[in-house]
């Protein structure tokens, strides 16, 4: 239960709304510094709107003589509606999905605004701090982890014989964690195999060279995995 929820005092409601503004701005500034499509203004509006909707759902009908029978109903619609805003910043660029982190940031900002509106200021501050930790510190940890090779291999092979079987056998024996993403037949009748591999960089480089040496392999390309 919130520290302030239930008093309904105008001053307290304004403080909660101001807190939603400030915390949303903090998240938006971080996104702005990263030159993301949804920056300061977008995050402020999302957090402010979420907080205001939550306050209205809790207190907005008291003046009409109606108690807040189910104050969660309007807030629940915020959770649904924010998905449409987040979907607007996600797009596909050359096969890579871009904007997922920014969409998730908008989602978290809505949650922070709702926490403020629900009278949970400490929870809202904690959520903002953890968000900054996730987008600020954890990417460094990810880069350290990815010093082990994490790549997407695309192998084109001719359909004659058991060329594909030879490719799969070599990938299995390479000592890497491999996951087949896709296998399709191209318009020129060649088979195209996409595989995610993770492991020691020297093993990945050796696998790349060995795949290229297989008779019937038309091409082998390698690129980084992207979220």
C-alpha cells in the first residue's frame, strides 16, 4: 500500500504528478543522450500521462459522488495502450530488429508514472534507478561477455549431394554453442542456412575457414548478433 494513497489531498496529488514528471525526464535524458528516436519529451509525456491517468482513476470521480469502486480499470488500460506507443519505435533494418530497448524504456516509464500516481514514490524511484543501471552499466557487462564470439553465420550451399549434412556435421564438431535460426531454398536453388554460434573467438574463426573449404559451399558470411 502506498505511503500517500488514500488521502486524496490535492497537494499530495500534485507532488506525485511532479515526481512522475521528474523521474520520466531522468529516463528520457538517458535515451536522448543515446540519440534514440524516443527521447526526453516522449518519455516525459508517457510518464506524466500514466501518472495522471492513475490519479484520475483513483480520485477523479469523487466530486461526482462516486467512490473509486475499481481504480485499477483505467490504469489497466494504460498498460494496454502503451504497447501501441512502444510498437511505433520498433522497426526492421536489413533483417535486424531495432528499437526494442527504447520500446521497453517507454514501457518502464509508463510503469514509473503509474507507481507515482498510485502513491508509491519509493517504488517509482527504485524503478528509475534500476532502469538506469540496466541501460547504463549492464551493456558494459554484455560487451565483456561478448568477447567470446557471438555471431550469426549465413552459409550458402549447393543442393547436390549431402553438402548440407557436411556443413551441419562441421558446425556440431566445432566446439561452439550453435542454434539453427533458419533454413531456406533461394530463388537460384541454393540452400541458405542461418546459424547463431557462441564460443571462443579462435574456434569461431576456424569454423568460418573450415566451412569455406567444404566443396559445394558457395559462400559463408558472418556478422554480430543484434537485439
